[in-house]
C-alpha cells in the first residue's frame, strides 16, 4: 500500500481530539489509515495524532484508549500532586535508573529554575496516562511519519517535533530524543489557558556546530491551527526539515467558524477573545490555501472535514446528522467529557468525514 | 589587402570584405586576408584568400595535421549576407577527413538556414572557421553522435531524381559489391530504388517476378540499374569528368571494363524483362535502350553517429543511351567467354573506355528514404505509436478527416475510413475536401487521397454506408484502435452494446467530440480491457463534470452535457442539413490534433495506461479575454462487473460505490459486530438500449433501517432528500436505482425473504419505479473478511427486479430462525448502540 495522504489534525482541546477521533473512525471504515504518509497535529490534534500514531496497532484498541482518555480528561490537579518536589525528584531518579538518563537530562527535563507550571503538569499527566517514556521515533505504524507543532514564544518560530527529527528552522535540529508527552503538552499549551513550557535543547545547526537554546513552547495553533503548513507541497529541503509532498491532503478542522457575539469587558476575556480571533483568521487563510494548492494543481486534491461547517452547506447530509449547534458550545479545554458531548462530537466528525470523502476522493486515492 | 584584379563588388560583398579587413586588423596577426579576385568558376562570386595561424592550437594524435599557417579561399556570394560564404583549401591534404567534401571543401554548417545568422556576417563565419580548425587540431571534427556529412555531389536537375527506399548493400573488405538496383519508375523523371540484386544472386526472370521481389503492385513500371559499392571511402576531388571518376574507381579495382560489362549485363537483363511481355521487338529497337541507364555508386561514408560502421552513401550517374549499346556489345564480346571474340571485345572495351573519358558526369538528384540513414520527423512523438498499426476511423468529417490524415502520415499500416455522407459545398469551409469532390462519398475521396501519402506502406480503405449496419459486417478485433469521430449518439450506443456483448475484448476505442462553437474538444478513451466503452466514459465524464466541487468544468457541462436540451441549433443550409456546430478549419484541425496527441500519449506507455480516461481541451481566446484553462485529463479505474442473469445486462459498479458499501460494512463490523447485515440505497441508471446498469453511488442505511444478523430492512428517513440532492448535483444523471444489502459470512444469494421482497418491490420512495436493482454483497467467511480487510471481493449478486405483486400488498414478514433466541436489532444511520432485545420493532412506515 503506498502512503500518499497527508492528514492534518487541527487544534481545539478535547473537542478537537474527539472530533478527530470521529474523523479517524470514518477514515478507518474507508480503509484509508494505511494510506496516510504523515500526520500533522496541533494542540488537541497533536494529542489525538499521538494517541493514534504511538498507540495500539489495532484500531479498536486505539479507539477504546482514546475514548477512555478523553472521557476521563487530563486532570491537572492530579498532575500537581505528581509535581510535588519530592515526586519530581523521585521521577528523575527513577528515570535515571531506568537508563533513560538522556531523556530526563538536565536540559530536556523539567526546568529547575522555575517552579513546575501547569503545562509541565500536563506533560506529566500525558506521560502518566498515555505515552509513558515513548519518544517521537517510536511510531507504531510502519511508514507513518508524525509532526507535532508548537510555537516558540522567544523566537516566534514553529518548533516541530517529528518522528524523524525535531527542531526549528532558526536553531536547527534537536539532538536529544523528545518525549511524545513533552511534544504533545508543548503543542497543546493554548496561551490563554496554559502557560508556556520552558525547555532547553541542544540544537545541531545546519552549519554543523551544536548549541543549547531555551525555548518557550506554546500552542502550535498560534502559528498554524490546522497543521497544514508542514504539508505544503513543494517545500524546499533547504528551508525546512519536514518535506513530504503528499499529493492528497485530508484536513480535520475542529474550529467553529463565526464567533458567537459577546462583549468581553475584562482583561482576561479580551485576551481570550483576541487569541480566538487570531486563531480563526489563521484558520480561514489556511483553508483558502488548501483550495489554492488544489486549484493550481500543486496537490491532486484534498478533503476537509470542518466541525463548524454550516449544516445546510453539506450537499447530501446524512439523515441523522449531528447539527453544528449540538457541538458549538463545547469549550476547548482538556477536562473530562460527558458521554453525550463525546458522542455528539465524535459522531459529527465521523459523519462529516464520511460525507466529504466520496465528494473529494479521486480514483487514485480511493 | 592587395587586389590583383578589381572585381565588380556588390554591396554585400563590399560589406564582407570590410568585415574581413576589420577582423584581420583586430586579430593581431593570427589572421590575414591576402588576395581578392573575381571567381573564375562561379560568376558573380568573389574569392578572398585568407591565412589562419594554427601554430598555437593544441594537437592530438590522429587529428588533422595542420601547418602553422593554413591558407584557405573564401567564396563570397553576390547576395552576402543573405547567403553564407563557403570555404575551400588550395591543397588536398585534408581530403578524407570528416566534414571535408570532395577533397577541398570544408563543411562549416550543417544547415545554413538555422546556423547562419546574416547579422553576424563575416564575424560569425570566421569564428566558425576558427572553431573548425580548433576541432580539426583536436581530432574532434567527428564527434560521436554527430551525423556525418555525406560527400556532396553537385547534381544536374535534368538528369532525373532517385528516391532511395531500401537499405543499401555494403561492400565486403575483399572487393566491391556489384549488382543492380531495382528501380520503380514513378514518373517521367523520378524512379524509386525499391530493391538490390547482387550479381551472384539469382535474378528474377520476368517483370512480374521482379515486382514481387520488390513488393510492387501489378502494373508498376520497374527496371534494373547497374550499381557498385566501393570498399573504401572515395577521397578524390569532385570529378568533373567521367574520366576522373573512372580513374578514381579504378583505385578500388572497379575498372571501366567492369563498369561497361555490368552496364551491359543489366541492359541485357532489362531487355529480357521488359520485352518479354511487351510487343515483339524488331531490329530497330536494338538502338533504343529498354530503360534509362542510371549507374549507382555507393561509398562507405555515411554514418548516423561517430565511430560506428559507415553506411553506404549513394550517388547516381545518368549515362547517355549509348552506354546501353556499348555495354551490351561489351557483354556480347569481351564477356562472352568465346575466345575468338576476345580480341574484338578488347577493342570494344578500349572504345568504350575512350567514350567514357569524354563524357561529362551528370549526377542525378538523390532523395534519401532509406530507414538506415533517415530518421522520421515524428520519431519519439506520441504519433510514433500509430506506425504499423491498423486503425479504424468512424466518420470522415470535420474531426474524422484530419484524424485519418494524421494516422496515414504517422505511417499506420492499414486505415479504414467509414462514412456514408457525400461531399457538399458547405463542408468545404472546414473539411479537407475540394470542389471536384462535391457529390462523391467522403470516405472514398478521403481514402483515395490518403492512399497517395505513402503507397509503399499505408493502405487506406473506404467503408461507405450506414456505420451501424456496416460495422456488424466488420471484424473489429484485428484493429489496434478505433476513432469514433461521428459525434453520433446512435453510433455510440451501438458500439457500447456491441462491445458489451462481444466475448473477445475490443481494441482501444477513442470517442472524439467538439463543442457547439468548436472552442472545446473531448476525447473519451476506453482502452483495451476497459469495462466501459465510449458512451460509458462520456457518461462518467458528465458525472465528474457535474459533481466537481471546484466548478472547473461548468463550461464543459454547458457545451456537452446540458441538463436541458439546447434550443438554439445551427443549421447552415435550412431544410437540407443536420444541425451542426460553428467552427473553422483552424478550430477543428487544432482540436483534432490536440485530441489525437493526447489519446496517443495515453496509449503510448502501457505501464501507465489508464483504463478509462477523458481529455478535455480548450481553444485559445483573444489576447484580451480570460484565457480558458489548458488541457485536463480525467481518469477512472475499471468498474466491478456483475451480470444480471435475468436480462443479461452488465451491472457496472463504480469503485466509489463499492468503496462506500465496504466502508459501511467495515463500520458495521466495527460497531455492530461482524455478522449484522447492513445495506442502503444505490444510485445510477438502467440503460436498456445498451444493456448496461450503471451503479454510480451507494449510501448507508437510513437511520430508521433495521439491521440484524439475518435480516435487513431499508429505512425511509432522508432517502427522498438524499436522492433529490444527488439528482440536483449530478444534473439528473444519477437517480434512484435500487438497494443493496450484505450477507456477511454467507453466500451472495437472495434469501427466501429477499425473493419475496423482490416481487413486491417495496421501495423507500413515494413515486417508486416498477423495477429496481437488488444487489447483495456476501460470501463465505474467508471471502467476506478478505473484502473487509483488503478490498478484494466480495461475492456479488445482482438482479434487476420488477414488481409483480401488487404494490399495496403487505411485504412479507421476515422469517427469523427461532433457535437464535432474542435478536439484537440495530438502527441504521450512525447509531452506535442497538435498540435492545425487543421481539420485532413496529414498522416505521407512513
């Protein structure tokens, strides 16, 4: 089976992760998961991309595990527990004993200079509940590449954690193996909700020398909330470490489109809303770029499943379509999901993906 | 610069000399111009001697041996710079080197038309000359891969023309090749070399045998011409007299005695051949030769590439009729084998040799058509695919006539053009016919004309009459490609049905169409082995155009696949012609060319060949209007074929429809367990004319469906809305067709319940048609699992059911095996949980 599809999973907390799980169910039913060459994730999309790429090989097992995790939520309070200083010391010692010294080394581990923040805690929860000490190279599915994107607030560059290599265009390639949990947490640190994750890595510069840099990692969505930029056709290997040139792109977009009208009066509210606006703008331009790539023949085609799509714009909706209004109110955090919310969001994802696939798939990619 | 004589200079020659002077001044002594005179050999030309310093050129072993200063003579034409000068040496030291003709002439340009730039004038010429010396010194004059320049023979246009069609013989190292060329006399002055006979071979005894050996048609005029091929490249200077030529040939042991003997031997044989079936020859004929005397001379000097073996270069010397006589006389005496004639023979030879000495040489024009030294201008183009193929062109009109022309020129071996129409005045505006053709059958006129393109290779036949009836008389399998240029729905439907019912696979079929204003063209290709013919490919083109989300094909839909029939029709001659399109010869020829090239590209690479494909081309528009999009291909893999046993119809299930059924079955296995049946609606159409049932799309079970391990009941929710939406989206091409359901782990055969349901045919529609396709996907466990896992399979059952029981009759209740105990009922749609163990849910029918 030739892998010719690029899959992009957008940001948007657990709502996005659940939506993407539904989309992946449809892709599984369509038998397209084996055709995916690269999965690109942002924030909540990174979480689901990682759960799939580093999870059990069998789809049903992955589905069960992802369902359990999203339903129970990423409980940060528990994480606080895990990050009492004594616990941190214990963890470090344990890791060192396990021979994975490099993974939790002075530089790639928790910053000692700053007290562990809630994003560090998220990484710890992810380690504890999902990924253990798996590193980015440990992809379950042979032939699949993974790219999880975060943003470095210090340089405003994208930092990409990949199954083949990690790094950013300014500093070069990170030499240390990266924990999947770290990458997901960094990618998911939505600025308005979670603080940035501070990490120091050794970068191998394109020129050859190595140097340590500290990066302040925050939600990859600040840069590109759909995760599409890494799939852009014709990227030059001189300017980026990730060139895939997939002829067909499937984009799962858990954004909501038009913002509900509300007047934010207080500082946190305004901040939150301005971030949301930035995200929405970035998302709109990413979607139009997808159309441009297809129109200019740079890619053979794409399929876009968009959570916030107006229901009446679907040409042939299923009779039992979960309406947009049923999922629109769900927030973009990582709290435990009620069964009803989880089912409506996953079902809408599955329905939209199943409905759009036959419309966009060309014979070569069926 | 010192002039010995003062020639009359034209303005151009003055320019040339000025330029030469400036070059000499700027060259700091490495080039000097010494002497300017009027040319004695060529009136109006000016000769300029120049010397070129070659002392500093790097030398290599085996290269041209250059002196430190090389003197050459430039020959400047009166119309310089609109004709290039030429250059020769005053010595023959370079004779025999590549790009040196007839001992003295240096060949600087392969084609002055493309390589000589008048604007560069003498500067360009001297540069070229210096390059030549540099390459000569380095031994690189004859780079591998560069075509060698053949020795130039100055030709005499009145001497006649020879077209060389057959590869020439090569002399063995131990002696020249002697024999005859078989000439096909095409016209008064032109003959074609169509074969070679060595003296040691048996020669045909009659003209008929001669024609057979050369594959000439009956009645073709043919004769023999003496021919010799030398063992060595002739390095002599261009022989102005026959004496020079004969002397040069003698160095290769080809004596005048031999030449006379061969000429006489061939002349004798010509008389035998030509007078056997002709009138009784009387004595006066003795002086008249039976055929003109052309002496062909071959030298091993012509190569396509560097160091490979030299091909024979041919020249032909036209001899006076007296050569016939003297030759025969020589044969009758010197070569008779009778000792008492030997003395007389010697005298004849002596006389003949002296006669030859006095003759001027009259070189004939030679046109090469030998495969060994010529390269087809269309080689490595898509059209090369057509060479040697058998082609059928249906329609000899605006598209068919140019398409047939293109096939004939590309060298198809056999071409059949079919049309029933007559040439009438109106079509001359764009179809390649003439006033004289009016009233004649297009197919016959076209075939006659195309037969003249390459009568040696391409045979063109006309098929006049109604294509649908004539085609059934024709065995189509020997053809390699059929072009349907009729733009006729009846022909298309006829072909589709004939192709479907044929046991043997058909040749490639390309269906060509142009739009109402000849601004767009379509080529629908159904390659050998494709499940669909032209009508099928056009139908899926229409579907693809209608459902394309980017609206790239909106113009195409309007032009070719409108949802409502066009009201404005173009009738150029009211009352007496069919409606047609508007378009010029330029439009239709350009579209035909693009479509042919596209289709041939698709056929050229068997590994990459699509099974079904459509090429869309659009003509350019004016510089100020929005430019239409360029060529676009749409391709489709084969459908899955099932035969409906009752009607014999083809059921063609698109990969998209099967993929949707499989996705639904995989979803079922994931959510409901591997044994619960599922199903849904089929969209497509039944075409009774061609006997094809097109299954375009499938959908999953409506939410109010009921799914169990032994029974599937198709629900109603959303079906009408979905069908309406798809009908709208596909321009009414894809409609309600029937229903599908699965038999996981069991045979794809209708159960008793299914059979009963097929007679009552309860459909999820208000205005239900009286017949519908029932499709069952199933198979034993291994087959079923393989389908779900890999996409191979499943077993399929298809039946076009017709309602026989009254529509009002209650559909039969499913018979549920009691032994299974409580049955789990699942809803359709995207439900993830079953209804729960209830006896039998109430039917949700309105």
